[in-house]
C-alpha cells in the first residue's frame, strides 16, 4: 500500500467515538495512521480518545492522546504546543466537532443558539488560529473542517443553530483558504450527508426509534443507503495528502447525491 501521509503529523480534534463503532473523527484518525501519519488524537473524553489511540497502535501505527475541549482557548493552545513538543510540526489539522440541539426559529432559545455556535464555529476558529502560525513557519499545511449538507439546504430535522453554524464554518473555510494561500496553508471543508454513525444513532432515545430512524434516513438517500464514517475519512485522506496540494477553499460534498 502506498503511504499517502508518510512522515506527516496530524491533529484530529474529535478523534473519539461515543459508541462502539467508529465515528467520522475516529475513522479519519485511524485512516491517517494507516497511511503513515503520526496522529495526535484530541477529544474532551479521555476514554473515547484513548480508544482510538489503542486502535491505531494495535494496527502498528503511531498516536497519542491529548484531552481538550474546543470551548477552551487555553486548552486548544496547549494542544498545539503539545503536538509541537511531541512531533516537532503540524502538517494536518482535522477538526471534527459538532453538536445539534433541537429548535426551529420560534422555539429556539438564546442559550441553545450560543452553545451550538460556540462549539461548532468558535471551536473551529480557535483550533485553526493556533495551528496556522506553525504551518506558515514550516512552509504549509492542510486544515480540514467537517461541516454538513445542512449548511446548504433545509432539513426536516429542526436544527436551525446547527445549520447556521455549519454554514458559517463553510465561509470561514473559504476566507482562511484565500488569506493563507500564498503561505501554502490549505483549508477545505467536507460536507457529509446522512452518515450512519454513532453520532446519528444518539439522536434517538430507544433501539426501536433508532432502527426506524435508520430506515427513514436510508430511504431519503438517492443511493438507497446512508454513507459510513469511512466515506468521510476517505475524502479527508485526499484533502490531507499532497495529492490535493493545489486544492484549497473547497466544499467537498460527500452525500451520495442527497443534495442534488
């Protein structure tokens, strides 16, 4: 197998999984390691993050854990410093953190709006802000944000704050991409559609609701099925690798045709 990330250092924020199956973040961390990257697995849950580290090490890869909450500027700064101390550089930042809270316009509270935007948007800004100076000093790097097709279209799930936070993330990606293009710092964003992940499963309270929800979500997809976290990870691998060295500011849709 060709190692597409050989000798690269990757930070994956949101590298854990809330379930027994891989998440978008953990799948990306594992795939990066399989392709030769050393991975700093960052998560607010030590148990979840360390589980991904263990999976990488069991497969012969190299990884370590750092505990951080994206709502803390100090912890994110310490994360970047720790990566430099452990691995000397930062080639890839993969930011995979997001929450949903139910609420359409009329019922949405200010507290919920602020919380979702603080995690989904401000958190991405804080991580990018900390790694970009290192990337500039070393001659470049790749930032990959994970958004959603909900950032571009109405969704039957009433997550107004989620949709708007992800739409803002898309535009922040474009601005950052243009701002630092001359320093060879690339910034791209992946827009997954319906992905059969632990995160999606957690939206339902019971096993019966979960099964029904999966059936409905599969039926909504033009391909007749949801994607998997590995579909997102494979897209991220391209953006992390030198194969995409002339790609920046891209909104990469990974949705099996749902947005068409």
